[in-house]
């Protein structure tokens, strides 16, 4: 099998539940990944909306997830640092943690949940925005997986 990421909250390519959006509780879905490369030292996750009017919009950044971690529970805390040592960067709403789908009324947007298996940990504070996230993981990625959901008001 190949490295993959899944959720029980919605099917691949299907609509993201209201509870995981700005119309609901704005809580993160449960995510699980497996078949990571054996050399994985840490994981990094980003959730993006490439259909946003101003360009790609970042909804969630988490990095330095331990190599023995293979899931994020539903309703992750809105905190900079997690109990397992991982760090949450700022989303494009200017907050730490998950910010759910919230596209303009009437538009269906795609949301990509991307997980990266990395060969080294990232320095704290080094990947707190989309731009710095991709700069920091460059040359450090062993494998990646993605899962896509859609949302419409």
C-alpha cells in the first residue's frame, strides 16, 4: 500500500459536514494516515482551499507531529502547541489551529488535506504560514498524501 490519509467524517471528494465548517461548530474532522515511509521522523499537515477568490487560502497547519502519531482526533484544540509536541501554525484567518470551510455564498470550493512524511523535524516557529511551511519542508519530504472534500454554503 501507499502512504495515505483518510477521514471517517466524509468520503473522498464528497461534501464536508456542516459541523466541520464555519456554518457549524468549526471543528476539525478526525484524520488518520498510514503506510508512511519507515524513515519518517515527523509529519506535517496543511489544509488549503485553492478556489478562494484571493488565491489559495490556508485553513490549518500542523507540523512536527511525532513519527509514531498516525491520527489527529476530531475537535483538535485551538492552541499553538499540542500535547504530543506538535506545533500548529496560523491559518489565513490569523488564528492557530483549524479554521473550517467558509466559501462565499453559493460557491462550491475544494479543500485539500495534505500530509507530508518528513525526514527531519522543523525548527519551532519556522512553518507558521503557508509560505514558510512549504519553504521548510522543501527537500525534506519522503512522501505525501492528500484527501479532498468540498463545501458550499
